[in-house]
C-alpha cells in the first residue's frame, strides 16, 4: 500500500487566509476612498448649478455605511434627511385636499426628492443634472485612486 506524507500545508493554508484578509481590507479601503471622491464631486456639481437655497441640500449628500452581502460590498451615496425649510417643490399632489404637498400643506420635503427634481426638472423647473455630472467627474478620479491602493497592496503582498 502506498503512503503519502506532507509537510507545510498548514502554513500554506494560513498564508492564503492572510492574503484573503489583506485583500478584503484593501477593497474596503478602496470603497471608502471612492465614496469620499464621489461625495465630494456630487457636492461640487450641485454647487456648480447654484443649488443653494439654504445649503442644506448640498450638506445632505453623504456616503452611507458599507453594506456587505455575501462577498459583495457597496456604499450608497445620497441626499439624506429633510429640508428644514418649507419647500413648494417635490411634494406631489394630494387628491384628498386637492392641494400640492409641501409648502402649501406645511410639510418639509426630503432632500432625495429635491435632488431628483433638480436632476430631471419639472414642467416649471429646468433640469440641473448635478448627479449625472458629479458621477461623470468622479468616475476617472475614483478609479485612479482605487487603482493606486490596489497596486500598493499587490506590490507589497506579492513581492
């Protein structure tokens, strides 16, 4: 009967596990940096369109917490919260009272709704595609920064 002996498999398995942990940490760092860049560019694009009634909308654009599902990771960036001023856009129409929601009913409008209206416009508000423009500007910057982080990981891990 043949006999098979091996040595070093435990060390090899441990090395692979360490590489997996380092790669995961690197991807997390890449996502955080990219989220900062996208947030910055979205705020700059909104400011470039003069969307500054109180400055609340621009300040509401934030990156959320990292979400992890199985092996996928993502960070959502969106306007959060509600306007602290009464706004007469974005509230919609109430069929019960036959009035526009928003200023006419004293409600505060969510910044996400305000962002949507600025992005696509309405019959009375011209579109100001702050989101499209911000994402377009951030794409190449974020990619390059993430690539630098990954290259640093590859150089230090596999040399």
